């Protein structure tokens, strides 16, 4: 016990002597958590639309006004030439082209149907698909409005009408920040914990103090615990700062208990800090440790379900996410913050995370070699 106490005193003194570590722990999460949720937005806005109006009728003008009034589209150009509108796409001045043929109003009135043409800049596939979906929805709504006006007796419609009512559970206002902020907080907590511990043992190797420790009778698991516990406690500081920012800047108050979050975070930090220490034991210098931890973090983030749904991933990627601790914590944070889940609801996540913690820390202890 006195051995671990001695190691903890040494680690805390090293941490507080280095102002760079304190800035990394305190300032970096604050700045990133304030900025990133505003940039990581699923909603596509300000789509540049080029309109080719070859009809110039009252109905075509109503349709264009309805599209622009939706707030999703900006009118980039209004012309009668389709070739000219394609040049707007080539110059990256337009994302979508809507072509209204010259017989649009005539077909709509006499033939009871009309055709429109859309061309989309698919370099950004997400923007193209969502922009096209928005435009189709607006056109369908416009079509419904026009057909309603043609019905002489409002109480009778020859068409079958299906009315849909909906309610949004857990996030009634559909605020994407409520969905993104908990996940971003997990990523920041993981980055701080993994990177700091990954360079910790390597730093001891470079400055030569590791040799002095190796000649002492300190056991390997005492040494790993001495490296693990300080950053485990600092991880709670980062989590507390993140939850405070979520409350002050975004008004996010967990629907569940803070106790549930902190209990899961305690086990999660043991897992990711153990992974960082494992990287550190296999690295020869700080640069190697940082590059290796960066490589691991990129896989964890991209396959963690923060930006893309795990359900939409291919089957092989889904298997990888089962061995990704980040994906479990992101899911748990969203469950507790949005749904109010309790410990009983996340018990399987907790057991899996405990398995990760035991695996990574045991491997770190076994891979650490005391050399005289």
C-alpha cells in the first residue's frame, strides 16, 4: 500500500509540474466541446439551387417561391437554359438543378400531371441525397396544395387520404446537439485518457527514470496502478467539466442519473487507460506512442457510431464495433442522457466494459518488462 502511495505522489507531482498536461486536460476539452457540436450538424442547409424555368407561369413561380421559403435552399441562379445551369454546377456555384419544362402549367391543368427534372452534384453524396429528398418533399407538398385547391367540395375528395400524426420521443424538438454532445464528450474523454497514458511510460524511458524504478522491488502491477490511478481521477475531472459545459451552453440535463454515468465512466476509464498503458509498454519513444494511439483512436471514432449509425454499417464493420469500447460508452451516454436509462438497462454494456478493462490492464501488466 505504501508503495502505491509513493508512486501516486510521484505521478501527481510530475503531472502538476507540466503545464502542458494541465492545459491538455482542462482547456482542450472546454474549447472542443464548445466548438465541435456546432460544426457536427446532421441537417443540411443553404443548398445552392439553380432553377431552369422554361414555363414562366404562375404555377412555376409559386413552386419556386415555396422551395426558397423552406429555408433549406438558396437560389443560386434563375435561367431558361439547362446548359447554363450545368455550368453553375461545374463551377461549384450550384448543388442542385431543378428544370421546369415549358408545358408545366398546361400539363398540370389539362393532363392532370406534370414532370420535373432534377440534376444533383453528387461529389458530396450526403448533401446531394438529402438535398434531393428535401426538394422532393417540398414538391410533393406543393402538389398536394394545388390538388386541394382544385377540389370544388372540400368535404369530399375523390382520392384516398391518409393522415399521419407523429410524436418525437426522447428528443421532442429534434435538437441534434442533444444527440451529438454526449458522443463528443465520450470522444474527448477517450482522447485525453488514451494519449496521456500512451506517452507516460515512454516518457519515463526517455528521461531515464524508468531505470531507477526497475531496480527497486516495486512489482509490475504496482507500477501499472501507479500510472493508472492519477489519470483515472483526472478523467472524472474532464467528464465533470464536459457535463457542466453541456448544461451551461446547450441546456442538456441528463434524463437519467449522474450516478449511472459516473459508474459506467469509472469502468470505461479503466479500459481506455489500460489500452493507453499497453501502447506505452510497446513503444520506444513518445512519437511512436502518439502515432499508434492516433491510429487506434481513428478506428474507434469512425466505428464508434458518433457520426454514422452502426446499423447502417456493413456486417464486418459491425463485428469490429463489438470490440470497440467507445461505441458502448457513446450508446450508454445517449441512453442515460436522452432516455433516462438506469444501471439495470446498461448492465450488459457494463459487463462488457469490465471485460475490456480486465483484458487491457492484464495485458499491460504482462507486457511490461522490468530491465536492470
